[in-house]
C-alpha cells in the first residue's frame, strides 16, 4: 500500500505522523498568511516595491494554495475531524482579521496586505469544501473547476 492509502490509519494510530501533518498544515498557513500566522505580511508588503507586493499577493499565494489543495486531495487531512475543525476556525478568523484590519489602514500597501489575508480565508473555504467532497467521494470535475476558477479570479483581480 502507498502512503496515501495508509494515511487514514496512520493518522489514527501514529502520533508522529499526525504531528508531521500538523506541521505541514502550519507551514502552509504561514506561507499563505492565514491568521494567526499573518503578522509578517503587512510589513513585507509595505517595505517591498509595488510590483513585488502585487506578485506576492497573487502568484505566490496561488501556487501555495494549489499545492495545499494537492495535499488535501491526498485525503490525509480530512480523515481527521479535529484537523478539519481547526482549518474551519482558521478560515473564519482569517476572514475577520483581514477585513477588519483592512478597513482601518491608512497605507495602501498595508490595506492590500490585509485584503490579501482576507482573501486567503475565502480561498481556504474552497479548499475545505474540496476536502469535504473528497471525503464523501462526491468531488466532480465541475466542483474542482469552480475551486480553480475562484483561484484564477483571485489572481486576475489583484
């Protein structure tokens, strides 16, 4: 059996495997600026030149979410209900923190950063939905297209 096929039983029996999956998820949370791992984003966006800030807000985040979606499609994340619940809470907190903080910003680049944080929460909802459909085996090509289309729209709007 491959590691992907064994992941469901490994999550239930091996604590070290679960710890590794959690660390991978936390790494993605930091990379795509999900709250509470978003503190670096406004400072970096403000200090970087405008084209680099726009690039970080779109292309890097798009590629990171695409690889995070690939991890989710391996079924290892959503076979654990606790990890699934944690991702839901992170998505809601990210959307709230990003939107509220963007409203009070005076600097345009910092507002772009907080807007990007909020959009990360919205995209995480699509990733969670893809994981739900995978776990109940109802993921159709049209739903995958809808998630991909949302990611493409995010890149084009920025």
